[in-house]
């Protein structure tokens, strides 16, 4: 169905349009046909009143572990090692395919409710996640995860190839499969190069973690005599497109390698703070011209998947880190969560801005709640004052997947009940 | 009316009760009569189903400038001096009594929606704010503000005395008037001691700002040869009870003075980050045994009054600052927003915990949204995963001021429209 959104306050995040404008948006066959100005609805068009709403590109959550939502609020306020060894890993071992299906649906309900239209995931049993993505109507990069040594990789390879063959570029292009070697500290050199070769073979991208913790830096120094980035570079890992979460501890030389190899970074501020890893040097990422997206990480280290809050937190911590209130402006942060996220995922030709000809991935935020009055600057309002619950409508590829705060494609009550059941079982 | 909340998941924040428990809460004549166990409703009792809700003490926002909500999202991402001189002060000069009334109502709508039952305010034309507080049913410490020199104080004094006489301990004890000399850098020594004497005369407290910025420290060093805290101590300012916002730059000697003089601090993390002042050394505050509350500061430097988000941000930044994921636990942070806030305001005998005999100031949060499933630890859920919009019910002094997300005492539509009108006029 074609849609006209009438008289919205539009934040297009475009190079050619103003910071914000009031006008109509026409969506035809899943594509943005007109952004701004006035549209005359045609017969059969669905007309949505946007007069009390801000319209902006759907948010892009560039790093998460969707099904880890089942482990939410489980083991907080503890050190990384205790958390992983005593709480997370023993429970992950007990997760079944059915649990992953349920955890994926739970995560999707939360993502859509907080205005996300595209996300990049990394976990296991990813056919289940792909099924949920397909049903939900959202757009996703499914990370086909690799960990361990040559043997573990050989065992996983058939499943990964099957995932790539059956899912990459599926669901009308909404689903892509990326190769996700977990990290330098969990993958052997063989596994890392196998991941690279697989990405090359299928013409897809790599999704990994880089330089998240001080411990990771120290371990790499001891084991490889260098930093994770330089070690990966020595493997020619970056000969395929790579996006990497965290990058909290990158040296100047690391940043220079990232620049020259077009490594894209995903900033996950809440997770980095919560696990006491610190604040990634995002100002330096930007000085080096890197594409920088924003991610929530998994619910078990966040504890939510709320990109609206993630933007607020990101903006605040960099002003403090740079001792400059002009740093990390609302517009820069909203860019990370939209157009730069698209660049990170190699999709900036398709999504990330409300430019005519792009996919119609957009969200509507109500702006009539007391905490958004007076609105004054709508970009400030979205980044500094809004809540996830202000998201009223979510459209992906021209289809409404949330309308008037009701999930269109998902049975939320059932999803919540089933997730509770799985969570109880592994508690 | 008496109320029984049936079968809630209760977080009492009490010394004598568990971290959480499931049970009933009976409220009689505005007082908590029973917390936990089972109550048999009596004739005329209002029974509220709490089975899908978390019940906890109403949140205490210990530092805000309520009517500054009119200046929300107005001038972000700029340095303090430009912000104040070019944007905030010129507009504040144009604020009328009617604007303050409207701004106060706007702020109250937001506070109540995000679960606040008590707040401490500092602004001007405070009769207007007191009127709004009285009508709303919320509990407040109204700060009677002083700034400038002897002459300015002499001019303000009749209005302040009138405010104290007419409002202190009014509205059934819900309203207290505190004396609010703005800060060392905006008040002369005479004004600071006059504020102290006025607090002493009326048996009330002082609400001020201390050591918010590096600039303030440098100015005090130049002007008084010492720190703001030590300068105030030399004036015997702390001979009356004082609570002070910020404290980002306190020396060991300052902290020792705060400890020995029982100076209470209000941590305002979002505002400190946004204005690039940094992160207050809250771990040191606690090591010195200081009472530490939590505040949003005004909407113009935040940009919302969302205490749920404030808790999340507070917890995160101290884990990073201490490089310890065990720092600033969810329980410690929730304490700041409840029982410690009550201690800051000298009200810990009355409010801040769900202990029998205390005022019935409590909130209900829905816990059936996807981002709160699975709940696992309810304290973690409130601090790390919840959103302000999860607050379903707010009771102050035994009266519901929000029920099923509907403001009971306030005409929200009118409040929003009038606030927009005032904001337009001063834009």
C-alpha cells in the first residue's frame, strides 16, 4: 500500500535538505517518492496525519545480541569474569533453538517499540533469528558467528554456509548475512582468516568485536606482541569490509589502520560504561574520518535495547570526555544512529536518510508529551529529551510494523509470555 | 480514601524488609499502615491490582529549576557562557509571573509522569510554583532564591519573608520553603550570611549550588583565596542544614568539612555531563558518609526531568569512573533517588522508604513491557531497563496523583498548550 504522511515535522538527515522542515512524505512501493512540500493523495493511498509528529529515518542499532534479551537483569553489578563464567556462559549453554526463537522475538518487540528499523546481530542458531526478522518486517544484518579454533570452525561451517545460501539477501533484501568471528581473544588465527575468506566468497561483510577491554589489549600484547587491530591487519583480515563494536582502546596506529582499511566502528556507550571499560574515543574516530555507528550491545550488558536512550548517553559522555559542551552535538549523535549506521553496514545508498529514492524506513515520534514541550529544536528534542515510548509509528521498507504504538506484525502478548517461560527455565 | 494495593512486587528500600517482596500495601489516612503480607480490604477501601506492577517509594528529585522547562531544547551544544549570556538570561528577564506559573505546571506534569513525588526547586516568583505544587498534590521544597549583593537581598527580603510565612509547612506539610542563595559566585558574603540567618530564623534549610565547574573553583581561588566550601565554612554558612547541588570539584578538605558540618550533596549527572563539567566523585561522597541525593537540574541543561533515566546515567558513569562494574550498584543508585534523597531534604523520618508509619508516597511501575521481560532482579530492572513511561501510578500523601497513566490533579492538555504559548512569546 502507498502512504502519504501529511504535514509532519521532518528531520531528513540529508545532505540536500534542511536540518528540519515541515511537509508531507509520499511512500510508493516501499520507496520514498517525495520528502517535503505538499502531496495530493491518490486513490488508495493511506493518509497518516503527521501534524503532531516528528518524522525521521528509522534508527539503526549497529551492534546487538538479540536473543540475549532472555538474560536481562540477570547478573548486574559484578566484574566481567564472574558475570561471564558464573552467570552468562552456563545459561547460554542451556539455550535451545526454541529459546533463541523466543529471545529474538522479544528483542524485536523492544527494538521496534524504540524506533529501530535496522539492526546488526551477532549470536548463534541464527536461522531462528532470521525467521523472526522475516516475520517482523524489520531489516537486519544477521551475524553468522564463529568462535574457537580450526576444529570448532570446521564443525560450524556447514551451518554457516547453509545460513548464507538460504538467507543472505533474502526477504526482499531486508536480510543480509554477515560473518561474525567473535573477537581476537576468542578466535584462532585460522578462524579469523576462514571468516575473512567466507565473507569474500559471499561478497558480504564481517561483524566483530575489537578492543573492548584493557584485558583484551593486554592479552593481545602478550599473545601476539601487538594490538588486536594490528594483529588482524597482519592477517589481512581487513581485505573484506569489516565493522567492529567498541574500539575503546585504539592507539593512533590502530586508528590509522582503521582509516586506511575502511574499518567501521560501532560505539556502544552503555555497555562500555556498565562493564567499566570506559568511554571510546569517538572524537578521534571522527577526526580519522571513520564511519561510526551506534549500538546497544546485548540486553545482558545494557540492560535494554533502547536506541533513544543510547543516543542521549552517547552525547553526554563525550561532552564530558572532551571537556567541551559543543562536542558530540545532537545532530552528530543522531547521524550515528541513522546515516552513519547505514554507512557502517554498507547500506548508505539504501537507508539512513529520508532522501527521495531510498527505502522507506522511517519512524514517527509524538511530540505532544510534557517532556517534549516546548519542542524548540526537534533534533535536540529527539536526542536529549525524548523517550522510546514517544515512538508512535515505525515503517520499514514502506510497511508499517508499528502503528499508533501497536505492533502490527508481532503478537506481543504471546512473545512476552513465551520469553518469560524460557527465561524461567534457564534462571 | 483508604487504599489497598494487592499483590504487588514491592521494593521497600527499608532497613528492616527484604530487597524485594511480593505482597499487599495498605494505606490509611495518607500513611503506610501495612507493607507486605496480606490485607483484607475493609468497606470503602479502594483496591488496586498490583500483580503486574512494581511498587516502590516515590522518587525524590533533589535539585531542579522547575519553570525552566519553558526553555527546553532551546540552546544546546554550546559553551556555558554563550548559553547563559546569549540565550538563557535574556529570556529569563522576560519571564512573567504567569510564565512561571505555566512553566511550573509543565514541569509538574513531567515530574509526576516519571514517578517523582517530592522535588526540591530553586527559581523565582515562587508563590506561583507553590500554587502549582499545592494544586498538583505533589510534595516540594520550594527554594526562595537570593542572588547578588546587600542591596539586591534587601529588595528581595520582603517577598521571601512573605513566602516563608505563607507557605512554609503548608498544604498539610507537603510544602516546605528552603532558602536558596544561588551560589558563591553569584552571591556576596552579606547575601550568603543573610540567607543563613533567614534559614535559622524560620528553622528551615539552605539549598544552593557548590563547586559545579572548574571556572567556579578558579574564581573562588582568585577572589577568596580558597575553595567555595572553605569560603562558605569561614562564613559559618553550615551552621544551618545545607544541601548543595553538584560538588563536582571537591577537595579532600572540602569533603571533610562537608562530613563534619553534615552538608548534603545532590548529584546531577546529566547536567554535569552536558555542560562538560565532568563527573562528581560520588564514591568519595559515600566514603565520607555524606547524604547524597539525585537531581535532574533544570530542563534547560538536561533536557528533561526524567529521574528514571537519571538513575540509569548515574549508575553507568560511576562504574566507568571507578573502573569497577561493581561500583554504583542499582540498589545504591535507587537509594539516592529515594531514601538518601529524603535524608538530604531532612525528611527521612517521613518519606523515602516504604516503611509502616511513613507517608504514603509511592509509585507503581508496569513490568509487562518487552523491555522489562524477563524481569529477573526488579531493582536492576528499575535502574537499568525501565523507562519513565513504565510509571503507571503515582501516590503522594495517600492520594493518587496519577492513575493508569492519567494525571488526576492536572489538566495536561491545557498545561501543554499554555506552556507552548509562553515559550513562543519568549523564543
